[in-house]
C-alpha cells in the first residue's frame, strides 16, 4: 500500500512539472486593464500600450490580436517573444465622447491562460 501511495504521489508531482513547461505571458497592467481615466478628445491621441513579458521557458507566439469596435491595434499581429524578453501591444481608441469599455483579445500559445486566449480591457471616459 505504501508503494502504491508513493507511486501516485510521484506521478502527480511529475505531471504538475510537465504541465508548467511552455510559454507564459504576464502583463504589466493590473488585471490586464488600462484605465484611461477622464481624458479630452482635444488633448489625448488615445494611444496606449499593454506591456508584457514571456515568463515561460519556450518562445511565446502571438497568433492574432482582435479588438472590439472603436479600437485599432497598432502592433504587429504575428510576433514571437523569446523566454525572459518583453514586448508590447499598442492600441488606439477612436476617442468618441462617452464611456470607454472595450476588450482586446490576444490569441497565443501561452499555457497560463485557457486556450492561450487573453482578454485585455480598456476603460475610462472621453470628454468632448
């Protein structure tokens, strides 16, 4: 019985180790959200950057970046980031007066997000 328990424990811990290998993406923005705050259409260009680092042990591949309406993705869509390296995703909001509540979806090979899909959010208010 002791041998079976030991075998199961070893199998469990070794499977956890294998599951952690691969690319991982960590964003600098808290909760993957950029808060524009209250901004003026006259004085702000609407461009912001989501900075991130590949904290895994394999190259991180960004397959696509899709934005909801009123946002434009300014970064390259297909990018590979080596382990330990950083990059950024530049976005531009169209500065329509009113509240900002938009989502940008990043598709990647990151193992620390379900199916490698990462939701990024922007929020704030544009005054006229």
